[in-house]
């Protein structure tokens, strides 16, 4: 049976910073202080419980409205060397 969501996680957290991604054109790296995380259905290594901050790559247009201190919820996918936002999963839940 094929896994439906390998290496995918749902996280909640606070935006600490954002900057242009140094490796990917039209992407922004958003540093998120993780307050809650859970692994979605699927095989793969769990998210390190010691990960208090994650660098999440997302399309620059999607990251544009995010401000430092914003509280967000989203789904992310782990790829070698990166975490990527799952399209259409970003929700702003309030301000810090």
C-alpha cells in the first residue's frame, strides 16, 4: 500500500522572520517557532521533538502577508534539506 502523506506534518507556530530563499527563486524562507506539531498519516521519520524552530520554504507570493509575530497553522513536507509548505494549507490564526 502506498502512503498517502509521507513526511508530512501539521504545525502551529509563530513567525520569527522571513527572507528570500538563498537556493530557490521565487521562494521565501520563513522561520517558525513551533508551538505544536503532529505527523500526518504516512511513513517516514517523525519531526524531531527538539525542533523548536523550523525554516519553511514557501512561494514568495504566499509568504508576502506574513509579519513577524503572526501565529500560523500549516502543513509542511520534508524534502532533503528543506521543509516546504503544502499549497493552500497556510492559515493565519492571530498575532502574538
